[in-house]
C-alpha cells in the first residue's frame, strides 16, 4: 500500500466531520469536495462566483503538494441547481481549464450539500 500524506488546515469542520482536505498516495492526489467557503470570509453569492471560489480552494490544496490545476485529471462537480450550473459552468470551466478541456468531468445535481447556502462542491483527482 502506498504511503498516504493527508493535508489538513486543522479547522473545526475537519475535526467535526473527520476528514482531510486531500490525501496524496504515490503520484496521485485525491482532493475532497471543495466549496466556496474560506475561513473568516462571506460565502460568495451565485453559482458562478461559488464555482470560481471552489476552484481557487482546490488550487490552494494542490499547492500544498507542489501541484496545480494543470495536474488535475478528473473532476466531479456537485450542484444543487443544474439549470443555474449549466448557465455558467462553461464560462467558469474555460477560465479554469482553458479552451481545451483535458479533464475528465462529471456534473451531478444533488438534493442538498452540507450547508444550505452552498450551491456547488467540486472534488478532483490530480496526478504528478
């Protein structure tokens, strides 16, 4: 079994729910679902701004391992409103991934996420 390197911020949410922001095993980084939450900041309003913030949080987590969004090979995007997501996802994803999507992607509508105000949660897998 590959040695696992967890990444945690040490915040209350991680302790309460019992999880790591990410785990690196070998050359693969598994990033837990990231939302638009940033400690001591207001949650952005709207699907597009929450998506942008979630991707920014993913970039921060990947940076811990010396990786970047360029290393992402797969994403799963969970949204509470598919219509709102479809209206902005293409634009936001082009901002993140550029004109050519070299990321396997799944978009799923869910009934709810952990916090009612959260509209999107994104998890990714990256390879170094």
